[in-house]
C-alpha cells in the first residue's frame, strides 16, 4: 500500500471550479482509494492505495472528478517518498529567512532539461526560481500575489502545474507520514 498526495489545479479559486472537499474525499474513495483526507479548500488530498501506477491514479481521479462534480482539474500526484524528496530538495530553504515566501509548483509533466534556460532570472531579483525533478521551486520575497516571476512562469505551457506554499507542502508531508 502506498500513500499518495494529489494536488488539484485551480480548485476553489476565485469562485471557479467549486469542489467541496467532502466531495473530493468521497470521489477518491469511490475510485477505490482509502483513508482520504483533505487539507484546506484548494484541492489537497492525501490517501492510500494498492494501485501502483501513479499516472493511472491521476487520470482516474481527474476523470471521476469531472464526471461526478463537473470540475476539469488537472491532478499532480506524488507519493509520500516523492514529497519527502521535494521537501529535502528545496534550494531556497537554507537561505530563506522566512519560509512564508517559499512556494513549490508541482509540474504536471517532467520539465525539459533547459526549461528555465531561456529566462533571464537575474531580471527578476530578488525573486528566484529553480527546477529540481518535476518541481519548480520559488522564492518570492514580496509574496506570490505581487510576483512578476510567478506570473510569467504561470503563463508557460511547458511548466504547467499547481503551486503550493511551503506551509502547505510541509503539512501535506506530515499528513502523508501519518498515513503510513
């Protein structure tokens, strides 16, 4: 049995894609997953499953959510081990005085090796971005809402994903650890 974390993109944002978390838990359990728990209202789901094919799980959740709730939300799926690696790989964690300015974008597809290569990151300073694995790490000292870098990166199709703040990442990791 594997513990998974599903991160839905664009759920309950600005009055769009409304999906009550009780419905999300019910849908996940209807897909055959167990111990479904959610965190806040933005589509964060922790569950266990005997299914080993992460792509099939993500596709199944997406399709069930669309069929049952009418919400077309891409699903980024990570195992507990994946999330542990995400937390350990954050290149900005040691230098960040305030972790409230750290974010992770969980990419829906693995990025090209030079995904940030054409971007002049120095022009965005003091904001920073780095890719490790299938995650885009952000350090945004003025916050997400005022970030030019985050806005420009969100427009890129080759970096499609769903972003969570560092507190959410660590809370989901703790929830996944509780689940086994």
